[in-house]
C-alpha cells in the first residue's frame, strides 16, 4: 500500500510521460541531502509499555525476522502516514 504522495508518483509515471530534468546529477545530490537531513536521523526515546504488549511485539518481530525496536518504529511511522491498517 502506498502513501498518498507515493501513489501520486506511481500514477504520474504510469499515466504520464515523465521526462528527466536538465541538471539531473545536481537534483539527485540535492534530494539526497534533503533526505539525509530529514529522514535518516534517529532519536532515542523511552517508552513504557505493558509487559504483555512488549512480549507480543517481540514475538511478532521475531516471526518477521526484524528487531522489535524496528517493528515499533515501523508501526508508528505507518500510523503517522495513515497507512497502518487493521485486519
């Protein structure tokens, strides 16, 4: 499932006629710098959870083969982007 912005990009590529920018290398460098400045910084936080919730998160993370902190971060990220869906 794509976020709204991601879906707009997919639609543009699939339905439009995308063209390259004149200064592609400069643009790639600019966007890389923007990404690194805004999306790669991690901030440690303290979080109090019910022991049973933490145990379940650890169990699910293990079944996915990822660290439980990564799973928690992914859940929060998906929630904030509106892409977290319940079954």
